[in-house]
C-alpha cells in the first residue's frame, strides 16, 4: 500500500500569529516549516540586551486576554514558568486595568518560546517572493536560495510586507490588505545610574504630546545592579512624523520631550538607544480573522486582521491553522 506524503506547509513569520498557527498545525499531525527573517522569535514581543548588559522590553509591553482560549493559553504559559502577571504602580489618578496584564518571566520575547517547541523554525530566512514550481509553492530567500515543495503557504508578516509577497505570488488576496492601517512607533531605551524619581512604574501618557508610554524595567525584568532602566514609546503621530530620522536625533528629541512633559529632565543617561518599529500597532484592522485562497494554497493573517493586541495575533494564527488543516483534509 502506498502512503501519501504529508502536506508541506510554510509559515512565514515567527511572531505570535505564525507560531500559534504552526503549533496548531503540528497538533493536527502536520509538519509546518516556519521561516523567520530575524535572529529570534516573537516579532514585536521583543527583549533587547545592550552591549552594556542592560535589558529592555522595547516592543509589546504586556498581553491581555478577553476570550477563554487565550486566557487558558496564558495560564498554561504561567504553569510552564514562561508568563506571570504584571501590576506596576500606575500614574496617580489612573484607573486599574480592566483585564490583568501579563508579561514573560524573563522578558517579552521568551514568552513565545514554548510555542515553538517541536517546531521546525528556520531563523534569518527572509522570504522575498513566492512562485509556483512543479505544481507547488517555491519560496525565494534574500540570500538567493530557495525552499520549495510546499502545498500551502501562510503569511503572518505585517500587512504591508504580506501584501508585497501576495502581489509577487500573483494573488488577488493582495488588494484586500489596502484597508489595513498600521502605525509606527519609536522606542527609547534609557539607563541611569541614579533613579529617575517618577511617582509610577508604568503608564500611558494621553496628553497628545510626543510621549505615549513609559515603563520602568526593574518593575518587570528585575535587576539589583543599581541601574534604573526605562522604555519610552513615542506616540503614533510623532513616530510617523519622524519615521525616517536617525536614531541619535530621536534620542535627543524624546529626552527633550520628557523634560518638558515632567517639568524637569531625567537624570543624565549612561545609555540611550532608539529603535524604530515601522509596523507597531494596527489602527484599522482587516475585520476578519484571516485571508484565504484554498484553491491556490495561500493564506495570510496576523494581529492586523482583528486589532492591535497580542491576543488578536493568537486568534488569527489559530484560525489560520484550522482553515489550512481543513483545506488539506488533516
């Protein structure tokens, strides 16, 4: 008796959506291959360690759960030692969060590590194009190499990047992404050898100025080295206006904005870096969990389908996996 080979599935992107999709496919007996352009997992669920050894969660700041499925996922991550609740001191007068905030125990990026267990994840593999070859999908990589023989491809990159790949594949799905809008964010990482005496450890700034969020890293990452570390997120409007500026200029402008906002400058930083998140926050989602062309073997999804939360990425990834597995008869 001849045994039919298992369908091959490529998942482009190893953020929450891609890993949730790939893990769900794996649990249904399929063997997805995850291709990620970066050196690590998690996408914007990022933790950076500087040359001086300072750690910063400079991307997504926390996750929340509105629906039971993701709430159960967070509980499982907590039991595995990967997640924990975060309840920092908020600015005076702030309302308590409606939903508990969750973070990774050792930073935001390791929060997604358990999702990748038993998966075939290939890092620093930037997909630049898709084409049909011998009836299956071939993925071109930026180093000139190819990976091919895929029956289905799930693209979980940010919407603008997903649109480019869909266009290069000749897919009519590309046009559906025109409704999606995503705002950028400049992130400022600061380290001080004297404490910055603010009366809170984390909170939003909603005065319409350049600064939108601040978080003291010792409230989430710990640290007893006497260094006070902060992450500052600029507002979407300010980040968009200064999107193409050099990081060194952004550092100085945001330090000036902090001094103006709080009436006095922070202590002189011993380290200061700015990082640009070009695709940071969905401001107008697609309005459905994913895009699909089962006849062509193409799917696309991500948080940009449903909203700006990490939970939205998880929901989209899980829904993608269900659609793919059903289409392939798994």
